[in-house]
């Protein structure tokens, strides 16, 4: 079967760094996405990785290791507005997104 | 950037009635649209995939006679919840994908449905 695992909830301090991990087992792989979702809103795109390595985009970076079925999202210089759920999703062999349950990130002052 | 709209953004209806939700791609042609449902504190659950001009493909466990999907044009897909019940209350989100880019889905803002 297909499976995406990520922690349910994480807590971090404003100004700090946090890493959200995601492991996956899917039938085929056409890339991995990270989305941010604030409560009551639709997901917004953060990053896309299809090759191994680190992709940096401002305060957010995403890493992929295809051989390990592993990715992480790294958030630096945390701000209160970063409090949200972070969804890991893998595009399978049919280009359909398989979603993780999401990680709720709580930022404390 | 690619923009997807949904209408209405929220709706309250009585049990037994039907509700239609529209999903539009505003600045691109969407050959494929997806409908998701999300319950509180849970992740997105794919309900169905629709391709313009053909019947939707429903995920296992989703009743196609209850959730009618019509993808009439390259910019519009509709989801009709028929004979709604309180357990259908949820956040419904559509997304759209361009034919030339299989790597990204563009999400609408979502529709909050409450059935009383």
C-alpha cells in the first residue's frame, strides 16, 4: 500500500529553526511536495523536490532522499505566522498526489 | 500565477437538500480537476478526479450518486452534494492541473458546507 508518515504535532520557539520530517512508501514517484495550510484555508504550495538534495527558498528549505524515501522541510527564523499545518504529498506513478496527515506546527513567543 | 476560484466559500443547507459547488480555473485551462474533502484536524481526502468531457473517477468509498461531478469545460468543474446529511458537513476543496504540467495542482480556497 501507499503510505506517507509525518509527525502529528511539533512545537518551536519564535526565531528558532524547526525540521519537519516525512517518510513515504508509494507506487512510483514523480516528486514530493510540501504545502502549508492555515486553519480553515486551502493548502498553499511551498516546495517541490524530484531530485535528491536540498532546495532553498528564502526561510524555507526542502530536502529529498529518494533512496531512503525521506524528505524534510526546514523552517528558519520562525515567525508567529508560520503556525500552521504542513502537508507532505507525493506524486505517484499516475501523477496523483498521496497526502500525509499533516504536521501541526505551534510557534511560541 | 495560476488562480483557482470556488463558489460559494461557505454554505448552510437543510438536510435532504442538494448543494452545488463550483470550481473555476481563472487564467489557465485545466484538463484535470480534483475534489477533496477535509474533516477538522484531518488531512485532505481525495474524493474524485475529473477530466474535461469524461466521467469522473471516484475514490473507493465515495458514492458517485451522492457526489455528482461534472467537468463541463476546461475551466469549470462542479460538485453537487445530493440529499445532504449532517455527516456531509465538511470543508470541500478543489484543485486543478494544467495538461502541460503534471507536477503541480493549484488549489481553490475551499467551500465550508454545513448541513443542519
